[in-house]
C-alpha cells in the first residue's frame, strides 16, 4: 500500500578531512540519514520527504540538489532569507573522530516557525519521523508548535516515530532536556532509543526499564537499540522480543548505525507490518553501513540487501 513518510529535522553541511588540510564536503544529519535509508528500501509507490528550513544562499541550493538526487523530496523545505545551513567538521586523529559544530544560527532552527506549513506537511503524511536533535535545536515555543502537530498526527492514528538521540551538548539545561525528550515520546507512537544514551541520562538499569518508562508515557511501540548486542522490541503491549545484531568482522565507521537501522526498520515495517522481520533487516543494514565510511552509504555498496 502506497504512503508518505516525512522526516523532520536538521541536515548539515559536513566537512571531512580529505588529505592534509584539504576538506571534502558532504551533507548529513540524523533525521536526514534516516530519510535516506527509508528511501533506499521503501517501495517505489511510497514518497519520502524531508522537512527542514534552509537559506537562500549557494550552499543551501547545493544541499537541496543533493537531497533531491537521493530521491528524498524537498517540496516542504522552507527557504529563509539571510540564514544558512548548520555546518560541522570531522577531525580524525589516530583513528578517533571528534567534531566541531557551527549551527547556533542555522536556518533549521526555524523549521517549525510556520505552523500552517507544518500542518499541511503533517496532514499529507502517513509516517512522521523526528528526533531529540530536532527538538534540541528549536526554541521552546517552536518545540510546542511541533509537538502539537505530532500529537494531532498520533491522535489521527498515524505512525509518529521518535529517536531520542540524546545529545547533552545541544541543551543548555539538563532538566529541560529530559522533560522535552519525554514530551517528544508522549507525542509518538513508536520510540527507537539507544540504550546507552537512555541509561546515561535517565538512569535506566536495563533495556526492560527503558521499555517500561516509555510505555508509561503512552508509547505503544518501543524498539531499544543496544549496539553490538541487538534490539529489544515491545509492540502493541505484547511480550518483548529480542533480535540479535548481525556479525561484523571489521567496523570501519559507526556513523549512522542508529539512523540506518531506523530508516531500514521503517521501510520494512511500513511495507509489511512485521516488526520482528523489520528489525532483522534493519540489523543487517546497520551492520553493512558500519563497514563503510560516512553516514550515507551508496546503494551499490549495499547491493546484498536488495
Ligand atoms: P546509535 O548509533 O544510535 O548509538 P547503536 O550503537 O545502538 O545506535 O547501534 C544501532 C544499530 O547498529 C544496532 O541496533 C545494531 O543493529 C547496529 N550495530 C551497532 N554496532 C554494531 C556492532 N558492533 N556490530 C553489529 N551491529 C552493530
């Protein structure tokens, strides 16, 4: 059955060390990465759109052209005069990655400022995806505008998908961070957290505690990702099921492991409604993605998954 997926958040310009001081430019961001993998694996009769705001400058034009080329729709992306996309740089030292960010005045921070536009996009969609990073970059009143729309979508029976992706450096206040993440979960029908983050910030003793906490917030479906171990699913109030991770001989770059898992999971789940089969496929996808460099692995390197 055909449908429409909308992913909401910030895509940034990525600068990566190429050779010496030479830098290579790319584009990435958790919610966009998820849209990219959902597009790769969803049937042709599904559309995938990205919802964000960019500027009117050249790098914004280039980012939109890049997004279009991946098959993700840009029709809902607003352009804001005088703003530019956020930017980050990856530093590689002795195999370890670290990041610098320039995103404090990015266009994407205004993504929820046009409530009518947001409503149109939400009403046109069947699956809505957002993350804790989407919430972290918004001003408090914009968080409210977005969550109001997501609650409406959930009440209308749509699949509202939230990856808490807890990033303390994006929040100036720990209490507000935890409250806003919980509010994001309440607006959702499927939450896909990473256990490490949840244990660190919410103090969950084990995966079962993460599931119980989100279910108590009114989340019907939870998929807890736990790195190399696997994922635990609790769907529709049924018993939890464990799906192990796929074996990986040599990890090359773990960037986008969680995002690729989410995108692949949603693509399969949308197509056939079987969460366990979707988790198995998503585990294979994430395992393949971390054996390549970069957040967005090209389709021809993932041929074995098709
Ligand atoms: P995040 O990248 O969001 O922190 P995780 O580290 O939990 O998320 O990883 C997401 C998914 O990626 C896991 O559920 C698993 O399928 C896969 N994955 C991550 N690390 C490994 C690993 N070492 N071996 C195999 N699969 C892995």
